[in-house]
């Protein structure tokens, strides 16, 4: 198998057949062996009925059906797991991506790159609800990870098989897959691709994803830097706090009590500040440890999704 195309879908019944038809037309022209993997992420409309019919009529079309909506990250993870192609391409099923851009991605991959990420330079989405959060998110991701690309979350991407299989996805990390690959030592580049206005339905993502993405980015940067030596981070904070604590005690006891003859406790402000700082650090540590525990749980016990049915496994 030379190429696998992974397409997560959620309530996309109006665009599926056209997407598959255009995609198959492109893949047949370039004459390579291929498979198309649709992941139905718990759709509540007629999406699976259409996918089931497509799968039964074409053995190159494989279908994964989730029992419930588990998110795009889980859908991509399931698609990567099933994919058998030497190169794996991802795209959306809402007709906003151009299947005829895939040969360009494959050509770029063959230049020696492990990941080729699409760049929607002329993005056809609402400015406030989609473009503004994307601009902010991409700037933060580029500055934090050191990967200089413009569009981290473009759905149209190409991966070498070994790269896609190496990446473990949790939470909502799908938007940072190029950064994860880059941090793992893979060669990443980007290529300008076409983008079209959405024809049917509505976007499943809005401005609120910016906050979730920012939190995922913080975790990603922290994990890439301190996953094997977390005490270097927490130890530095603890040493700073201990030093400041002794400094405050020295000032209170030596300077205020003995030199200035002032009462040891003159205002609750210092005590309140200490309580806030300590509780904040405790919450941060607790949140990080919980994040690690959850990822360890999913890695060692089960995946973050439930598959109900597979067609053409």
C-alpha cells in the first residue's frame, strides 16, 4: 500500500460522496495503490449510513465508526493506527480542502521530509471566529516550539508512515502534530494549499478552542523540555521559594523585630500572598501530575476512543 488518506468526519452527510468522488479521481490519475479511511466520530445524522454504503461498494474505502463523539484527535489516532500506506495524508471531509493538492504534498515528501503541513494562505473562513484564533494560536505555537510554519492546524497534511505511527495523540493535540513531530526529530516543512468556503453545515470549532489550544500548548512545551527531568523544573521553583521564605523571615525577625522594634505580624498582606503563591504552585503541580496520570492510563490500558464497527478492516 503506497498511500492512506485519513478523513475524520462528524455530521458531514452532505459532503461525503462528493469528497470521496473527487479524492478517488485524483488518486486514480496518479496511479498508486491507495486506501481511504473515514472515521465517523459519533455522528448523529446520516453520515454513517452513507459511509457504510460507500464502504460496501468500494474495498478501497475503509470505515471506522466510534460509539460516541471522541474528538478529532482520537479520530486521527484511530486512522493512523489502521493506516497501512507508506505515506499517510490527512484531510477534512467538508470540501474545504482540495484533493488535487495531494500530489504536491507527495512530491514534497519525496524530497526527504517526514511531514508536509498545508498552509491555508488564503483561508476562506470567518475572520473573527476562525481566522483570529488561528493567527494567535499559530503565533504562540511557532514561538513556543521553535517550528517556523504558518498554519499548524491545516487539516491537509502528509506524513511518512514511521512518523505518523510514532506520534501518540491525546486530548486535543491534533492541532500541534507538526510540532510534536518536530520535537521528536522528524523533518517538517509546509506547502501552500488551496482552501474553499464551507458549502454545507457549520463548523464544529469556534473561538473557545483558543483557550483549550493554549493549555495544550503549555503542556506540550513543558513535556518536551522536562518529561525526563521534571525535578529540574519543580526543584528550581522550590529552591527559589525556600530562599525567598528565609529572606522574608530574616527581614521580619532581624530587621523589623530587633532593629525597628516592630511587631512580627503587622499586616495580613504578606501571609495572604504566601498562601496564594503556595496554593497556586500546588494546583499547578496537581494539574500536571493529573495530566501525566491520564496519559499513562490511556497509554497502558486502553485508547481514548471506543470503536463500534469497522468496514473493510
